[in-house]
C-alpha cells in the first residue's frame, strides 16, 4: 500500500531525496564516513553548505545584499532573535494577527521587552480570512511581522502587505519554496526546514545586510551579525539537516524551481478545495481568496465523524490528516513533496466516505 503523509511538519520528503540519503548514509562521497560523522570544518561539509546556499540563492533569486543564515532553534527561536536584532530603534513592532503562529511571534517579542501593536486581527472570524493592513501612516515600527502562510488556519498571503518605508518581516515556515514571493519585499524572511526544506533542526534566515549588526553584545547564538561573519558556523551547525536541505534544494532545481512548485501546489490544492466546496458533508472554512496552497483545513461539523474519518483514512494509507488540536477537524498539508496522486487518493477516499455516511 502506498503511504501518503499529510503531516503539517515534520512533513513528507521527496522520494528521490530519501533514496539519496539511504545511499549516502554509510559512506558520504566515498569518504568512508557517514555524513553524520563528518566534521563541520571539513571540506566535505563546507562543500555541502556552500552548495546549499548557492542553490537557495538561485531558486529564490536572493539579492547579493541579503545574508542567508543557517540556524537551529526552530521558527520559535526566531520569534526571539528577530526582535532582539531588528527592533532596535523604536522597540515597537506591528503585527498582523492571522492566527496561532502570529500570536506566538507577538508573545515572544514582548518577552524581550518589545512593544507589539496588533495592526489588524481576524481572530473574531476564527482566522478564516487574512487581516489586511490598513494605512501605515506612522513610521514608528521597527518592522511589521506577518505569517505568509498560516499552517494551522490554512490561509496565505498571495501578495504581501505594502508597509511602505517600514520593514516587512515574514514567517514563511509553511510555504517557503512552495509559493513565489519577491525577496526584496522583505527585510527578513525566516522558515523552519521541516515542512518544505527537509528535516527538523534547521531554520533559514534571509536578512538584508543593512538591518543587522546594530545591537551590541547580544548573546552570540542570537546575533545575526556574528552568524553572517562566521558563515553560520559560529558553533557546530546541524550538519545532517543542512545536508538534507541541500538534497531537497537540488531536487527542487531539477523539478523546475519555485514557479513549478507553485503551479503544482495550486493544482493539488484546487483538486481538494473544489471537491470540498461541492461536498454536502465537508466544509473548507477559509474564504476563497485567502486560501493556503499548502495547508487545507476542513470539517464535517461532527467531531465523532471527524474521528472516524481520520481513523479510516489511516487504514488506507492516508496518514496524519487530523487538524491541529486548537481547531480540530482535519487538515491536509500539501507541501512540495506531496505528489498529485496523493491528493487524488485523498479526494477519492473523501468522496467514498461521504457516500457512505451522508
Ligand atoms: N511558524 C509557523 C508558520 C509554523 O508553522 C511553525 C511550526 N509549525 C512555527 C513557526 C514554529 O516552528 P518550530 O516548531 O520550528 O519552532
């Protein structure tokens, strides 16, 4: 039975990447050492990290005046490091509250004594649509924080808010490399790797060079300037996660890059949304223009039936379609590595389920 893993993260990886890891695992590049055993100061690893950065720059057309930094600590640590490094003039940021992860970003900024103004929120609508930015008339924010794709609620900005002279910071964790954005629209982008870029343990930060190095005496592990100076090797980096990300990036290039991924993600998500919209049993709660290409929440409005569906889906190899504990229902994550056939199988299953229980 073919297994399709709809987990929101850690998430499914491309089959050829898993095959390559399997092949490389005992002896990387005929070195007689596993990639898990090589020094981060070795030429073998320097090639891996340099090539990964080069491929990422090519795939996202990252301008030369942006640094690419490889961090640990997940997206959550970036909720701390971003305000510590960037909120250095007004000590105040604007936040578009689009859901759980935006709220978490705000909470962590407050913990490092940064004031957080919620510029708009769609909490009252249960986050079934995106908060838009009303006019930013004052330049009194160090930056505005948005979550480009809301992993739990299933919304995504297809065009980013215009913040004028104020910097825009994007948490791109769940649609990084899956949907096209212009890097220049952002002062900083961050993304955890475990959705579209490989495995947990690695977080990417892309930051414009004039924004960093302004705060003195930050703890070393939280200092973007130090990471930039040391090529992300201030200490031992997550060697295996960077190696895996490198393989995913290579695969992405072979597949046609981000435009092709976005085309596929649109096709996959449309197949599922069209089915859900036509269904009498299922509802996709997010309003159409704001729907995510990568995370599709849906419900039957009957929690017992949801539980039955999730169990029956698992029996036929459709794994991890349970919604986030905060919203319930179901969620299918359709990241880059999810093939169209997986979504077809899911839709066929949902159709059969509806005929049986409706
Ligand atoms: N931001 C978004 C959009 C996320 O989806 C997640 C994790 N699911 C995070 C941040 C937090 O990431 P981590 O668990 O790597 O800290």
